C-alpha cells in the first residue's frame, strides 16, 4: 500500500551536538532552552524527534547572532516570534518568550495581542498544559519547572497551565490536544480540567477543518507514537474520550448516527456504533479511518428502506463527503471511500473464482488494505474470523501466477495493436479488455495468445 499523509513520517533523532553548538551562540547573551513536549518526553524516558527551543532574544537579534555560523534562520511566524533554525538535516523551531491575550468574544483561535517578554514565568503560563511548560537549559541540562509540570508527569496527569476556562476559551484545539496527549502518553486528565473541557467542547466546531483533521489523525494512531510505553488500545481510549466529550457527535455526526442501531444478531455481536469502534480497535493504523466509517451508510439505509442493503454504496458517498469536509487529500479521499465501497464484496461467498481474480486485478492498488478492513469487520462482527476470505485466496493466486495488474504488465502493447491494424483510440480499450480477461482466463498471459485475442477484437470491430 501507499504511505498516506495521516501516517507518522519516519523521523530522525535530533543531533544533540548541533543543538549544543547552537546554544553556545546564544551564550552569554541568553540561555537557550528546550521547551515543551521534548522535555516532557525525556522525563518519561521516550524518544522525541521534534524539538522546540526558546529564549528571551527577539527574532531579529537571533538572525544577526547566527549570521555566518552555519545555521540558517527562516521565517515561520514573525508575529508570534517564531522562526526555524536549521543546519543540514538539523532543524528546530525557535520562539521568543512571550505573553498572549485573546479576544474571547471574537471567537478567533489565534492571539489578538502578542507581547514579547524576558520573563519565563509569563511564557510558561501562556502554554496549554503544565506538562508542556517545562524548560531545559541545553548547555547545563538543568530543568526549570515553574508550574509543577514534573509532578503532573510523575502522576501521569494532564492539567492546564492557567485557569482551565481561559485555556480552552483561547483555543478550542487545546481540547483535542488534551485528548491526544492523554492517549499518546497514557495520562489521565485532572478532573476540573476535563469538566471545563467538556463545557467548552463546542468550540472545536469553530476550528479550521484541517486543524481538526490533523489532531484526529494523531489520536487515531496514538498507540504508535511511543512504542516504548506499550500503550495497547491508546487509539480507542482517544476515541472514547472524544465521544464522552461530545465531539464524535459534533465532528462525525454520520458515525454518531449509528449509536443504538441494532443489527441482525445472527451476524453481529454488537449494535452498529460499537461494531464500528471494534473494527477500528483491531485495524492496523493505515486503515483506521476506513474501519471506523465503513458502516456509516447503515443508518440512512435503515431510515430510508428499513434494511441495511447497499449500505456500502451509500457509505462510499458519505465517506467521500466526510473526507472532503475534513480536507483530506484527493488520494486519501479516493482510498477511504473506495475501501468502504468494496468491503462487502463476495459477502455471500458465491462469486466465481475467475471474477474474484478480475476484481483483485481491477482493485490491485487497494486490495491489501481491503483485506485488512475485511478482517477487522469480521472480528468486530463475530469476535473472530470465522471463514476463509475468498478474496484473499484469489489475490494470492493472482500473485502466484504473476498475472498482469496493469496494461504495462501485459505481453503486448499499443505498437503490437497498431501493427495488427487497430486504430489509435481502439488500442486502449483492447488493452483494458485484455487485462480484465487475462484475470478471468490466465492462459491469455502469453504473447501469442494475447496477439490472437487482439486480432479477434480488431476484426470484430470492422
């Protein structure tokens, strides 16, 4: 399968020698600190690949200070006092100590006023959570903890750096970040923080769709973030928190509509929503969106027709609309909706083997992911896989026989067809037909037989 944008990229550890060399250029004018998640993760004993740094120096001073040092300063958000500092593969985000103020009546989720400061305590209090308000002197290794963030980390608790209502009023994204950190780190949320987050959950609806999507994608693979912590089911914990906060209803109402929708007990252990969550639970990370949404078509089908027939067809359109709403890429939209549309193939087990081979060839780009989705669906239905998947058997046969998966794999090409007398536009149609029919009849995967097949097609068209 392809690698998609919502899967974590392969990361490299930060070059500690370059980080220390960078800090020496700040000294003695200022102390350069690592800040936030990288310090928290170090205290937890887990790997961190994303380092943020800060100091009291403004951006212009930093630019002048790093001239001709081998470090390049590039603009990110000057209004926030933020730049990237890089050297080869090394890159960190630098921010000047600052305070933020928000116009809460406006509903905006960026600071209305930004003031740079030399006071670290003010910088700490404008952050989201205490566990992210830790500073580490890069040269000495000393950790500065002004808000008892280390105590929260020790107790595996998330609490806000300032009064909870002010924190969540400032930016609703912090509610999603709270869920993500709790999931990725195995933390609980402090009671008052959670209750205030729940009251402010509606603010998530005002966020840009891309911001919501990015946080959801991280929550949905939370169990992969820190393998060292061995957090089984972290992604399910995140989804359950989202649901309890009312965010599934707000962000994914099509999924929420499955709650309480009963399914035939002959085939299903759970009602439709719980079934979807179970499929999501057992699915590999790259198909969790499709697994969670694979049955969203059932609710409208029941409402319209009183049964769940063709929920895969209805679901494809719904998943496409959901993915478009959340601003997924076109490739990801196509993939997710395609998997949902195909997940019921051969559900009655009566499709011929030749047609299943043709199906596999036609959908070769998606077939491995589809098989994983079908397995997740089966486990979520009956608690285990109760029968052989005939699609998997057909796919294995296609691969064992090395049958062509695209027209480029065929034994003949357009030049052969032109030599046989085919017209230009006709070539593509014949090759597509040959590809399909080779899956139905593998003996056509032979140059002479393929040429004879093409000649018949050309003669028939005259």
